[in-house]
């Protein structure tokens, strides 16, 4: 498991350190706790990282020491900030992040989630010595909770949309690829097994006429393709 931290209210360095301390104390020794294969450090995806003032991130992630820095301590990790706007690319580097990810499954919703930008973002990451982690998704549909957001709905196209996102991610030669998401039904990004489900006011999408585990199989297929690319590098 990787941790997806959402700092909506914890916008100061002491709260951020507290969150990391709790994660390590509760889950640090768990067999499923995912660590970067190179450094063996845990990977943290920081959602809406731009909501935290730059000086707080600099204090937490500085490699030049300081009483609040986690670098070289038991709380150290691989910290990935979220790219929403173009300016976030260099901002995250200045703040000491180890890389950045794109999160959103809706192509063209943000600068970061736009697949046509990924090659340039990946190149910039390589220039600055940080990780680029594009996020792929099977589609997007959140109109049940955000009726005003229909413009960002992305049809699954019976798996073709997922194929397109994965292809774009692999072609950008990223360091890692993340999938958004396993089970967020409210945003229509789930890849877990699905069967037809009808409630009083909602029919949940399944993967008919494909198998219930269609997206798990697609994820395995593309994971193997990506792994083979990494071996060739």
C-alpha cells in the first residue's frame, strides 16, 4: 500500500510530521507497506499539495537540515506532489519534493492530467532529477455527486480509454505509473470487479459485455508491458 495524504486542514509542518509519524508507527512494518525499490523508503502521494504554503514544505523536505526536516530520519520517504497547473512542476521541485504525479483520470481536466503534456513533463522531471508518475484511469463520471461537472466525463469506451491512457503513460518513459482508482465508484474510476447493481435511483455501471474482472485483466496486461519497457531501458 502507498499512502495518499490529503492535507486539506493540516497545512503546517508540525501537523504534517504528525501524520507521517502516525503512518510509520501504525503501518511501517506491515508486509503490504510499499517502499520505493531503489531507496526502500515509503512512497507518499500528496493530494492538493499546493494548498500547503511553500515554506512549510521546504521546512519538512529540506535536505540541508533543520529541526523540522524529515530527511535522513525515520519519517523520510519518497514524496510526490500533485500537478494541477503548469506552474506546479517547478514549484514542487523548489519545495523539495522527490517527484510529482497527475492523479485525475479525466484527460484535459487539468494541465497534469492532459496526456499530450506528459512527454514534456517527463522531460522536465529528468532535467531536474525528480520522478514523474503519470496517473491512468479507466474513465471518469462524477455527475451523481457533481452534477455541474459533466464536461469532464470520459466514457470508458469498453476499455479503449484505459488503453489510451496507459499507452500515453508508457510512451512518456515515466519512473512509475499510478492507477486512479481501484474503488472510487462515486467518480466512476473503479477497476475492481463489478456486477450489475440497481438501487431506487441509480444503476451502477458494470463492464458488460466483458467479464466482471475486465479492468483487473487490463491492468495486468499493461503492467507487464510497462515492466518489459523498464527492463529494456
